[in-house]
């Protein structure tokens, strides 16, 4: 039996308001300010923040349950806000100096990101000069900092994948998020021009996956920071996919229960095809949740034991979430294709769930074609392909 999750209990009290704002989120193309304020009022933004700065450091399974529940109300809000939360886990692996800069005067501060290594850096005394147009930065309107990716030559002159952290004053936000799915996530472009990034705000991605970053070991009593950054960073994507699929099950049942065919007057809700579709999708979504919960529990167990995962374990963690998202999308599609023409109206929740569900599978971390190759190579004892992260 699951232990009580106090944050989830508080979250459920504000979900009706967040759900009521879903249409507004799409109209504004970003998470409404009221949603951010409500989520901060229950301290969800501090879920994965170090206790040293006022964080609550909940376990990954507890956090993922909250994200899934939030996604059932508004997937765009869940997508953007979960990233603002998981980025705090990543920031805790940077230097103490950087963490003091971010949370010392403002413990409520959060960061958005654009971590693909598209940034261009020029070496200079004490750090680098950063330039780039960094896209896909969800929730950027509500963040005070940004984590951005680049490649920087290491000591041997070999390009190394790195993350740089910049304050809001060092970049502009280009309002270019016009998308069919996750319309309200505010996933905009950060425009960075000649920004100086000091050395203490830069970390190699490899070091953050191997327990070698500047912040590793700062919190020896913690149960969540003895871990690679990536599994925590990626956890929200599958949790959102799960939450959308779970809501689709309920929405389909609600709509179909009283649906009558226009030409024949037949009750769709008692027809065998509708019952079979709902049953199969219910089984599929339940399987996805069980699979994800097992994976999230493994994350937590490794962290609690201060045991770093093996390469094989990381390969499963990396790819399990993508397979679960694939199952959730299939479950949503099965229901939506039989939900009738009115489900395509813009006023229908179901078309939004359909669009958002597919968006959860469009991220680089949930691309199952990539993940299947990653796991397949690991199962066959082949070295990882560096072209697939």
C-alpha cells in the first residue's frame, strides 16, 4: 500500500480551478498566472529543491503521482511546471556558489531550460561568452533562470556536452510558441546574445550522470540527490502522458454513457464496441501506470541506498518511460477515434487530450524509435551509440 502523499492531497484541492483554466492556457499560449500561484501556494515548485533552501525533497514516486494528477486537469500546466520542478534537482548538482545565487535571496526561484547543445560558446577569462537561440523552453515566462546546452572543449580539446545557467537578465524570450499540442505550455525560444557565463555556472552533462559534478555530495543526508540528473529530468514527460490517458478514460466514459446515435437513436454506451474499447484502453493505461511506478520506485530505492545505477539500469530507466508513453497514446487513440464528431469541436476536452497525448510522445526523451535502439544495443552487449542520448 502506498504511503500518504501530503502534497498530492493539497494538489487535489486546487485541481478544479486549474482544470477550469485549461482553455485560458491555450488562449494565452502559456500557463496562466493563477495556476502558477496556486501551485506555488502548496509548495509544489519546491518538491525537488534542497531542504537547505526551503525545499521539501519528496521522492520521485510521490512527485510523479502529483504530475500525473495535474496533467489530468491541464497537461500544458503539468508539462511546464513539472520541468520547473525537476530543474531544481538538476541545479542542486551545480556548485554551492550557483545555488546560493539562485535561491539565497529568492528561495522560490525556478529555472526553465533548453538543454540541447545548440549554444555557441567562446572561451574567455573566468568562463565563456554564450550565444544562441535556444528553443523549446517550457514555462520560461515564469522562471528566473535558464539552463541551456552547449558543447565546450575539455582539457584534451574534445567537445564535451555541457550545461550553462543564466539569469533572466541575460536573455530575451521570443514569443513563438504556436503549436497544435501543449498549446498552453509556453514553450518559447530564449535568445542569448554575448552573455558571460562564469565557470561556477557550467557543468559537464557526463559529470552530472556519473556523480562527479561540483554539487555532488553537498547533501549527504538527502534521499534524492544521490542520483544522475537525467532520470529525474525525464520523469515528468511520462507522468504527463499517464495523467492525460487516465483523464481520457474518464472523459470517454462520461461522454459515451449518455451518447445516442443521431440517425438510429441507439445508445452507444451499451454497445459492445464502446465497451470493448474502454476495457482495452483501461487495461493498457493500468499497465502503463504499473510499469512506470515500478521504474519510479527503482529510482527512489537506488537514491535511498546511495547506489548509483548501472549502465543497464539506466538504459531501462531511459526507455521504460518512452514505452509507457507509447502505450498511453495508443489507449487515447483507441477511444478518441470512436468518440464521435462532436469530440473534434474546439470546446471538447477530448480533442485537447488527444492533441496533448501525442505531444507527450514527440519529445526527444520519449521518442520510442530512439529508445528501442538504445535498449536493444544494451541487451546485445553493444556500446552505446553516441548519436542517441
